[in-house]
């Protein structure tokens, strides 16, 4: 076992060696522009992009022409929300989302609110679940979009995506889901699920940073999006710009590995999570799991420790990489909006940490971290008046 131990897989994942090996040639010897199809360099790059597109589509159970490459889920979420708002504004200006959504969903909604759109933000219960009846009651003839994530990045709550999609379909409302954390852990076969738009990011599935995709349903009902990046008409005019061929190859390779795993990784994450929780609950008093006990995203553990500041705990745990919440909000001093949304007090939020288990986590590491956590919590409680 090597130190430090990485348990922050929901912030980002390391690039799998198999992914890296496929990417490397496209930084050097296969450096062509995929749009330059007049010669072999560009043709080779285009073939690589097409292969990656096919792999991602296979993972999602859709056709390749429904995949639009972006720089990551933040861009995909912005593209979906703003693209629908601009395209459907003559039909209506009402958008529904949820208080525990990622900031890359909530912030575009705030932006649109300043432009005259009506934004409804669903509350959640103490485990982060929405009320489907409340969602239904919020829908009006003016509603054009519902944006709800597949699985929460902080507390692991899994939304009933199929039920939400069916409700949207019955009301002729576009349904977008941010599936950044769910890919590879929650079954998402979009050929049979009523999802119209779906965001994903390579660096949460053992691929490189800076590349992601937006799935845009084709056929009936046809989804119309207004492009948010213009200039050159790439990707059927939906997202212009020179394609990031090495990144796209990496995303395709990451998708292929998930296909080959056949869902076994999710089982491993659940088993390690159960062992982690059992050990922690045996060795530490005054510990609470934030979010649902069951129907939880594989590998997600969010704990609060009575009387222990999470900042002190992370300082004590120098050999373990964990976090206090979403990496995407770490640039601000705001406390977790997700933990506050489920009713936690400021003191509870300040006592919470997120542990996320991943592909390269071992049982030995889990045992080590549990022992270190117990020792650190007891040390802090002995000397802290928090």
C-alpha cells in the first residue's frame, strides 16, 4: 500500500493506463485535424473520432450521431439549458430544476432568470430526494425544460430518472439530466429511458480532463438546440471548434472499459462502502451518514462527526485525500449548498466530509483509512471545544 491514499474520486479520477496508451499517439504521430479530410493525417484523426463516438454511444445505448463533444459537463449543462431556453422561448419561459443541483446547472438558470425566464427550484427532503407530485404540480403550459441530475455528487442521492422522464414526456417538456457522477455506476440505457439531453465528463470516468459530451436525442420527439459556440459549423453546427482528438479518443477508451466491466465496478464500490461504514460505525461514536442509506450512488460516503471540524479532520489526515464537498465550488468560501438543502445546520455542515471510492481503491486502503479516521476524530475531540 502506498501513501497518500486517494479517496476523492468524485472530484476527479486518475487517467486509466489503458486510456492513456490509446491517447498518446494523437498528441504526436497522429496529430491531424479531424476536419482536414483532404489527406491521411486528417482522415486518421476523423476515423479515431468516429470510433470514439461509437464507443460512447454503445455505452449509452444510442446512435453515434446523438453525441456532441464538449469541454466537459459544465459546458454540456450550459449548452443544454441555454440552448433549450433560446430555442423554445416562444413556447414558454418556465424551467424547473432542484436545489441540490450542481452549480453548472443552477448558475445558468440564474443567468436565464435575469433574462426574464421563470425558474422553479424544487426543494428536497432530508436525504436529498425530490417529491414527484410537487414536480408535477409545478409544470404548466409555459414549462419548457426540467433539469435534474441522475445522481448527486455530494451525498449520492439517485433520482428516479425514468419516472421523471415519463412525467416530462407526458407534459411535452424537455428533460435534461446531468449524469456526470452516474456514468458507469447507474444503468443509463438511453434508447429505452425518456431522457432528451444528458451530460457527461471524461475525467469522472478515468479519462482525461477537458473533454465531455452532450447526448441530444434524435427522432421523436425531436430536440431543437440553439448552438452556444459558433464558428465553422462543426458537429452538425451544434458546437463549432477544432475537435480535441486526444481527449475524444480518451473519452471513447474510458467508455469502452466501462462497457467491458459489465457493471462489476459498481458492485465493488458498494462492497467497499459497506465495509467502510461498518468499520467507522463500530470504531467512532457520534457519526452520521448524510444522504440516503439505501439507493445511494456506489462509492459515495458523506459523513458528519459530532464535535469535529472537517477542516481540522482533513488536516489531521495528511495521508488521505478526501474533501468537504464539491470540487467545483472549492474556489469560493461558501459552505455546501447541498448539505444545507437537506436541512443541516452550519455546525453540521462544518463537521462533514465526503469520501469517494473508485477503481483503484483496495480493501487494505479502506482498513487503513478507517483506523486513521478513528484516531484523528478521537484526538480532535480530546482537545477541541467545537
